[in-house]
């Protein structure tokens, strides 16, 4: 038997099952999820016998940016790869690395000169320095 008003069998109506015309739209559901947030957590484990080969832990939080900030999550604001400044930061990092290498080379050169100077001094000169 089918009810002509909803085109559903009477057994479905008595169980409270609704069809897609009575459900919320995708936009409503998405708005609710982003407003409240949703957490999905799970573990995947691959084992052979009693030996565990691989474990993957999945933690997923879906929320709006405003809601994430409210709960203290804002890692994307300081991540250079998600920033428009990523290219500039990469260039600056390379320049600093080059300067560091030059300073280390100069330090090694100065240490080498100091060792040469001390080895060229006579024994009597070295005793007077001590």
C-alpha cells in the first residue's frame, strides 16, 4: 500500500523514515557542520600475524575558520607554505644560509691562521706567551 500524499509505503511512514524531499538541503547541513564543527577520529593498523607493520592515526576536524579560532586552532596563519609570503621567506632563508656558510668558512680560515702563527713561533716565544 502506498500513501498518495507522500508516495511512500505506509510501513515507512510509521517508522519515521523520510524521503529526500523532506530532508534539509546540503547548504543547511554544511552550515550546521561548519557552525558546530565535527571531529572524525580513527586508527588504521596493518599487521601480519602478531607483528604490526603500519599504524595510521587519523584525526580530522571540520569547522569554519571563525569556529576554529574560537577553540584555539590557527596554525594556517603562521605556516609559511600557506602564506603569500612563502616565496619571500624562502629567498630570505637562502640568503641567511649563505651568510652562515661564509661566516663559518671565515672562522675556519682565522683558526687556521692562528694555528700557523703559533707553530711558527720558536719555543722560547711560546713560553713567554704562556
